[in-house]
C-alpha cells in the first residue's frame, strides 16, 4: 500500500453527528490529484483520490444539493446551531 504524507494545509469538514467524524480534503499537486479522506476518532479509515475533472463533478453535485436544500427552506436552519463549521484550515506543525 502506498501512503502519501498529509499535505498542508488541508481542509477539514466535521460531521454534524459529532467531532469524532470528519472529512479531510488535501491537494497533492505533484501527483495531480486531490485526496478525500474519511476520519473517525483521529484515525483515517478511508481515502479516495480525485482527479481535477472528477473534482469539478463533485463540486457540481454539491452545488445542486445545496440548491435542493435551499428550495426546502433556510439551509442554515436545516443544519442547526450545533453543527461544526466547514472548511477549518489545518495549520502546519510549529
């Protein structure tokens, strides 16, 4: 198995069900892809390599999903006040 070290900065999106679940997005420019990694309790439990064209399809799907949510009421209200913020920037170690 090939293990690619964590690229910094990365972006974390925390699951609304609790801080122990998260999705991380990291760019690997030399390899030509992004990595979406699923984390649970501080451990990576799965990854998907995404090429730029596939990332564009993913973004399109997210935009369409948000539009569907917006048609059914206030998106922020649906997410709820207890939801963790998306796109927390991961800082490099000091």
